[in-house]
C-alpha cells in the first residue's frame, strides 16, 4: 500500500481578517478526524466553538481568540470534541 506524505494531515484554513475570521477550507483528514462534513465546517468561526466541550479549557479558548484578534502565530494544546461528543 502506498501512503502519501500528506494523507493523514488534518487542518483548517481561516480568513485572517479579525472581523470575520471564518474557516474557508478544511482538509479531508480534518473531516474524518472530527466527524463533521466540509459543508458543516465552512464559514464557522476559526475560534472553533463547535469543537469545544465540557472539558475544553476556557483559558486556552480565550488565548486562541486573543491570538486571532492580534494576528499572532501561537501554539496551543486544547481538548476538542468530535461531532459525536467523543474526545
């Protein structure tokens, strides 16, 4: 079996304008990993509220929002949930 190097990458691309900051693309890997279809993800906020759950750190969520607002590159560790509620 031939495995392409990018076959298992999961990512989002968002509009970098602070006013909107909407998701404009998601990879097939992202859809497979989260259980959301591309249509369900497109145009949602890059703050990814739709992936957050009870155990998602609100402090990290606020840090993500701040980084998006400032247009800064940051690295975060955050617990996200799949569409079916699993994490």
